[in-house]
């Protein structure tokens, strides 16, 4: 179950990112850690790569926005990063950007069991996610896809 403050933090992070030339990719709260960790992933609005300096430079404005909003009353660690290997693909842009990259697709089969397929991302359409598994194209209905995650080419 997501943390109850996650929607408010996501809205705050979206507005803060946009005002600094970034798009918000995701916000995750790791409340089980002490101190709690807030992970914010950003990308440049113009499509350019996000540098380490960009992440470091966005930390202060994001931290100030959280403090001003008084959303978190306990100690926390703020981590700013860009999407990369090991991250879930969500937007149409993600699926375009990472075509031909190795992915794991978790989906429900016809009997409702969770299955994991590994292959190379071909495309996502309105109806299917298509991957290449050792030369064979597998079409997975979008409504059965749980997640698509980038993986390392070496496994």
C-alpha cells in the first residue's frame, strides 16, 4: 500500500521539477528505512541526458519545496537521480527511448498466474507489448502486463 503522503509529494515534485526544466519520472518513499528515504527521478524536458550536476543542483530546490510544504515531520534522506538500468518503463517516451534494450516483462498468463519473460523490447502499442525472445517475437496483451523493467545485457 502506498504511503498516504505519496500523492502530495508527487504533485510537489512535479511542480518543482517543471519549474527547473525537468520532468518528474517517479517518486518513491522508502518509509521502512531509518531515516526514511525519498527517491525522486527526473529527466530533462528537452530530452537531453540528466547529469550528476543536474541531480546535485536539483537537490536544494526539491528539499526546500518539501520543507516549505511541511509534508514530512520526521527525518528523511532525499535522493535525486535519473532513470537507468533496473528501472521500470512507464510512459510512451520510455518505450520509445529503450527500444532494442533488454527487458523483463512481468505479466499474468491466461490462468491469472504471474509470469516473467526476458527479451529485447520491440515496441508497445495500444494493445500489446512486443519483445524478441531469442529470435521469436512475443506479443503480450497490455492489460495483462504488470511491469516492464530494463535489465542488464549480461543478466
